[in-house]
C-alpha cells in the first residue's frame, strides 16, 4: 500500500530530536524522502541512519535555522540530494524561561530569530520550488503558548503567537499557487525541550507536577502524537485545510 507521503520530498527543520525526530521517521515511513535540517549533528545523523535502516531515504544537513546563509546552503544540499521540496515542516525552535524584567534585548532577539525568523528564512527558500512544482504543504510548529500564557514565558509565547499568524498569512498569500500552510499547536510534550521546560518552570516555583499536568491535559503528550498530526496536515488528506491551527493538547486550550 502506498504511504501517505509517497512521492513527496519533505524538509524538516529541527528534525533530529523530539517531535521533529518523530516526524522525520514517520514521514519517511509514509514514503517521503526526508531532508533533516538541524544544528544537532549527532542526533541528525542518527535519525538518518534509523530511516535508512528501515528502508527509507533521508539526508542530514547541519544548519542554524536562524541564519540566512545556513538555511540557503542546507536547502541547496537537500535539493541536490533529493530534488525539489514539496513538504516543509518548520519545526525547529527553543525556549527561554525567565522573569520578563530579567529578559535581555539579546535574549529577546535571539528567541525571535530562532523561532520566527527561521520560518521566514526556510519558507522563503522553499516556496519558489513548491510553486514551480505546482504546489506544496507547509506545517509550522506553534504551541498552546500561541494562545494561552504560562508564567515566565512572555518572550516564548510571543514567538509562538507569531508562528501561528505566520502560517495563516502564508496560507492567504499563496492559496492561489496551490500552497497550504497550517500550524500545529502542541501542549506539553515528552521531548528534550518539553522536559527542560517542565524542570525550569518547577525550579522557578511554577507547578508543573504530574498532578498539574494531569489537570490541564490529562498526561504528557508523546512526540509521535504530534508527528501524526503534522503528517495529516502535510499530506493530501488535508487537501482543503489551509490556514488552520491544529491543537494537539487533549483539551488544554478548550477549558
Ligand atoms: N516539547 C513541548 O512541550 C513543546 C510544546 C509546544 C511546542 N513545542 C515546540 O517544539 C519545538 C521544540 O521541539 P521539540 O519539543 O520537539 O524538542 P527538541 O528540543 O528535541 O527539538 C527541537 C529540535 O530543533 C533543533 N533546533 C533548535 N534550535 C535550532 C536552530 N537554531 N537551528 C537548527 N536546529 C535547531 C534542536 O537541535 C532539536 O533537534 C519548538 O518549536 C517548540 O516551540 C514544544
């Protein structure tokens, strides 16, 4: 049976670990040729090896996705190895947890660059080839933090709100070119990012106990559960879904 991404060439930023790592493996298992772009070389190469061992096709390109020259080179490397990209998962991102009044201008700029400018750079590099190929699908990782705020996360929440709006705005501008662009918005997920967030919030006095997590979203989310949502949005099954936000949070934001 053909996979749900058969014939697709997918680029996944932040595709080495966490939800991105789960998506790299799942997209490849569903037939996509996968280009992983990440700053974590060891984990990126390990993901490629896993995919190849399972019979799939993947390449890794090292990049800091906040840097224009890195993005240009990484996209060119994926193109040279796999061909023109028609699925883009803008997933790379990180977090700063600290009181707003202690947040420096440098930290603010850095987080905006990694979480938001990266989507601008990646999408700008990939869109022309999607358009030339007759269309494509873009999935951007936002968060529950795009619409609800956790204490000590002003900078982070601001970036994630921007990621949601970026997805909507691209959807409107490029609908007539056959491009779909959607956001996936996870709750707390068992990834290096998510586990660090829980630990750092707890150290600063915010209740992130199992009981608190159970009250807000039942349990911690597994990376594969978000990867499956991203797969749906990336695939042709979501052919009329454009500019939406898919919350993967077990009702966290429904309360
Ligand atoms: N884990 C959560 O609870 C949670 C919830 C909602 C949203 N998110 C979002 O998920 C993303 C974090 O990913 P994750 O939770 O799968 O965990 P993760 O930290 O394991 O994965 C992030 C990946 O992005 C890469 N990355 C980070 N900055 C980069 C950069 N500048 N250049 C290239 N690669 C970079 C990392 O190396 C890593 O492989 C962020 O966008 C975050 O906002 C996470």
